[in-house]
């Protein structure tokens, strides 16, 4: 089965001023579309064509660079659009808030850890909040389009929040000011969606 580029769940200018419309247009319509079509080309005519993206990524070490890079790019961006919202920001509540406080000490300390992971990822990559194999929250970062679902990652689990720190995600508006972009990202996090993913992963 071929993978399809998901639609954005909001207008391209809906996240302004934090993420500008032109960046969203290029990021979704060019970059994510490219990962999607390249993934389909890489798996066409192979047994991977009958697997879910999660199944593909779980065994990615055996599938080659094209599947790793484009499969990760397809999955990561599909998550990224969903965990942002024009009504986002603030802090989580309920079970997720309790778990963040238990694991990190406070939301502020979680924000520091997540922001540090995003800002210190050398070159292109992602920072993640995930539910690890033991059911605990963890923060990590990965290079390129890798993610914690992949069998090659040091910290494995189910991602529930991710920030893209490739330059194409922020350079038009923020240039080399990645820390400003990371700070702005917290204004658009869709905590309802992150909480839904947290409960599903648990």
C-alpha cells in the first residue's frame, strides 16, 4: 500500500506569528511530500509495501538508507503537524501533567530538558518526548530523520511530542536563532493531542 501525504489540520498561516505561512507551505508541500513519494518509491514491490510505517521503522536497520531517511521523514512530519495547533500552548493537565511532574520535577524542568535536547542536537534532527519501553517518559534527540521507534536508536519508545530542528523548519523566520524557534514552539503545542498519544502509548 502506498503512503499518502496527510493534509495539514489547519491553514498554513494558522500558527503565525510563531511559525510563518511560507515555512509551513514549503515544509509540508515540498519536504514532507518529498519524503512521502521517496518512501513509496523505496518500498514499491517489496514486502515493506504491506507493512505499517511503525512496522517498517521497527526494523529499519535492515532496510537501507532510503527507507530509513524517507520513512522517518514521513512519520516524523505526520506527527509534527498533529501535535501543533493554533489553539496550542500553555501546559498539559491530568495524567500527563502528573507524569511530567513525577519524572522531571515540574513542567518548567521538563521544558528546560526538552529545549536543551532541541538546541544541542548538532546539525539536522529532532528532539522528542516519548514513552519508553518501561512506560516511563523520556526526552531524547535524534539526528536527521531518525526517531525512537527505530531499532537503531539508543533511547527507544513511542514518540508523543517532537520538534523538527532541521533548518528548513525555521530558517526563513528565525535564521540561525534556533533557541528562539524552540521557545516559540511551546506556544503552539497541542497538549490535547500529546495527551491522547501518551494514553495510547501507555
